[in-house]
C-alpha cells in the first residue's frame, strides 16, 4: 500500500476505479457456453440428457462387476481419472472439518461392469460402452453412475466420457454433473484412429512420448504409429545388430529395448496400440552409420543395397528383435519416396539388375515384397505407403494395408481391389502443414468416394501425421493439439451429426471447449482458431474464445 503522501490524486483514483469497473464488466460479460450443445468430445453415438445438476463425492468409490472387474487396467484407469476429476478437491474440505459437517452427494459410487476378462488388445477390439448417470432415488436398481462394457477397453472409453461430464464448480467448490440424467450408448465409427509420431527428425524423450499417449486417450484415439527411424537418425536399439543405433544423433538420443517396451505397456494401459514402422528400402541412410555395407556406395547412400543378402539378413534381424516388443498385428514397412538412381548408377547393383534382366522399378517391387514376406512370417500384417500400391498393386500381398498420404482418391482404388486402407491425406491430416485450419481437418472424410458398403468396411480408419522436421519437445504438443481432436471426432462419431450442420455453430464451441479441457489437463494445446497452427495467442482473452 502506498504511504499517504504518495496516494494518487482523487481524480486519478476515480479514473483507476472506473477502469477497473470497465474491466470487470468485460470479464463478466465474456464467454458463455451454448447450453444447446453437448460438450463431450468426440460426440457419442447415442445420448440423452436432462436438466438436473448432480454433485459427485470427492471420495468416489469404485464398484466392479463382471468377469473383467479385477483387471489391473480397469483399476488403474479409475484411479487415473479420479485424479483428473477431483484435481481441485480431495476428500472432506477444511471448512467442513471445522464445522464438523459432512456434505451429502448425489453420486457416491461409480459402478463398472466389464463382461470379459480378456486384456488382449488387437485391431477391432470392442470399445463400445454404455454410461448411465442419475440421482438414485432409492427405487432404481441402477446405480448412480454405471459404465457397462464388453471389454476393459470399452470401460476406459466410458471413463473418459464420465470424466468429461464432471466439472468443477468454483462457487461451491464441488464437482458437478450438469444436464443429468445422462444415458449414453457409444461406440467408435472406425477401428483404427491414429497419430503418427516421428522420432527420427527430432528425438523425443520417453516422458514426452508418454504425455502424447496420455493425451491421445482423452480424444479416444487408439493407435500410436511410431515412425521410430528414418534417414536422419536411427535411435532404436537392435540387439542382433548393435551398431545400428550408431545412426542416432548422439548417444543420449536413443531408445533402449526396455524404453520401447515401456512405451508399449504404458499405451496398452490406456487402450492404445503401438504400430512400429521400419521404412524400407528408402529413408534409410542412417542405417549405414553402423553398417556401411548397406549403402550402395559411400557417396550414394539410399535406397538400401538391393543386391546384397546382408541387407535382407539385417532387416530380418531387426524384425525378429522388435517383434518381441510390438505385439500389435499391424507393422508398417514404409516403401514411400524411393528414388532408385543410386541403384542404376552403382556398378555392382547395375550388374545385379542386368544379370536378372530386371529394371530398377522391378527391384523396388522385389524389395518391398521380400520385406512383406518377412513381416508376414513373423505374424504381422504389412502396412505400406500408397506408392507401393500405385506402382505394383497387382503384385502386392493381398493382406497389405494401403496407407494413403499423397492426396484423395487412393482409398477408393485400393478397396475396389480388395485391399484395406488407412486414410491420411496430406492435404488435410498432416499436422506439420500449419496452414491447414481445424475445419478442413474436421470435414475430411475417410470414406469419400466409396459408396459400396462392403468396400467401406475395408477402410480401417485414419490417422493424423506429426512429422518431426520442425517439431521437437518444445512445440510438438502445440502442433498436435487441438487439430488432432478434429480428426478424432471424425473417426469416432457418427458421420451425420458431425457433418450435417454449420460446424461453426455446432462444432467450433465444443472444439474450443475441448482445447481448454486439454489445457486444464496439462496438455499444451494451441489456440483453436489461429490462422497458423501452434502459434501463441494474438492477445489477451479467454481460452474458450481463442
């Protein structure tokens, strides 16, 4: 406080007071939720709500039923979400202790019924659930809050939805559920809902990868496509070929076998698959740092040398080692952007081509198919970037999953030939394209151009791609979020509710709300409506209006 002699003149005091009042008016007349909208992201398949407000006990207890009630994944998931829901409250408040009173809450217990005791996490695992939240009047046999799911992974999705229904009220200092009673019946539209994470262009520490995995679960995304290695660096330990990670940037920017296993385990606890990628034969220059014989020559370093048995022995060794780490049935073999000039300009490879009377394009096919055979022999289903389909569709293994990226129109062609497809059109779902606005991400449609139902069923889903040339620990989350959430709703929710109306009115407020939810949970999601993604706010304002 200023000494009396330093107090400002009365007219100046009036000005300051007036300014403060004006600011209060602006703040108090700020953002208001559109109560006609449902602030669950992604939007559930079917839901009904009411107009009651219920309070949730901060000592909320868990009651489990069904064969899967004792699963560790379920119990740890409950504790995780309980910390999120009750971040601002913990048990009885200090004021209640002083007064010797105990509040009466509407929801004291969360009942979770899991019908299966299987923890197997494979493509297409049942993620459906029902959620019922209502005030128990003493007459109903249904609990105050009940989640029922066929699998523990469906129960995790139900827990995420329940957590989004719970909101902390700063006035009463209690957690409340608005618009109750709720009845939600929910399931994903697509089985594959992913994010590609590139740790070759920039190394990402284990804790950062875990934070990203955690954030994926908030949007009900369920695949981390781990693009571990590329031409710039080879950070992964491969015990059979221990010199491969000499291709890492430094000895401190590496992943041990144990690191990779920990990431897979961490993801499974959140119902998230980890699909590894070993991109061959291109994008592999870093391999030669440890094994120079993989390069066509010391000055012409990729694609990998197609003429040497050692190349394929090494690939087989990599796949054998990492098969022990990655149980997911899909494995990505890349196959994109293969420039064969090094093959045709290197004498010993040129001779190898001539001896077999094949072209460099034929050799590209030979390499891809040989790698596919190796992956299949180890129990994997191969995924390849679309160039392989564009170049030799008729010779691809019929089990191949075609991964679209170059533009629209590939999935319709792939499914017409009986292949399964993953949608990642770079024009809309490449997150490193900072000029792609949220609405373009949101309006993208994996089934575009596919009208036949049996062919639609061959589209596994899609993924947004976080290529790492300009993203590292300092900005990766801001680049992923919130735009990845726009794709997440497209992949989870029914097509009609999220496409039929003016999304500026029906989706944008919900999208901004979810961005702020991510911020509250510690995820550095960037402003939702900036012209360029991951940019900071342009000025003061509410999170909900940026």
